[in-house]
């Protein structure tokens, strides 16, 4: 029996020019610095949702994790996607401030969000 492997980013068709332009925009600056201004409000929003460990959250355009990280801390099962890989915290499970998230997994893939 042979194991099937998941497609890699190289197995997917090249993105269109608009996607590349959007990616270039979001990777060119320091959005993390801007996002810090939204941290408290985002955390308060997630707290109002009252998420539990039985809930699943998909954060499309998760950026630096202003919503993703508080949702994970509420023990929800969270998946974050972003066009700009530099905004997603490295596989250490922390965002710039070094706040850890339990059991982070990171996988690069190409996804179209409509």
C-alpha cells in the first residue's frame, strides 16, 4: 500500500496577476504594526461570541491573528488563512509579542476565497 501525499504549493496552478498584486500589497508593509491597534477590540469581540471547545472557526484573511489567537485561546478549533505568509506567525505558535498558542500547525497552500 502506498501513502497518498497532499498536493504542495508547487502542484497548484500559478496565481493570476491580480492575486499577485494583492499579495505584493499585503507583504510590502508592516501590517503587524497597524494590527496592534485592533488587538483589544478583536479580543473583546471574540469574548462576546462565547466560543467553546466544540466549535470550529475559519478566519479568512487572518493576518497577524487578532481574531484567530483569541479564538484559539477560547479553545475553539481554529484555522487561519491569509494571502500574505509574512503576516502569519512562524510555526512557533506565537505572534510578534511571543504569546503562545497550543499545538500550532502550519501548512502552506493556495486557496481562493470568494
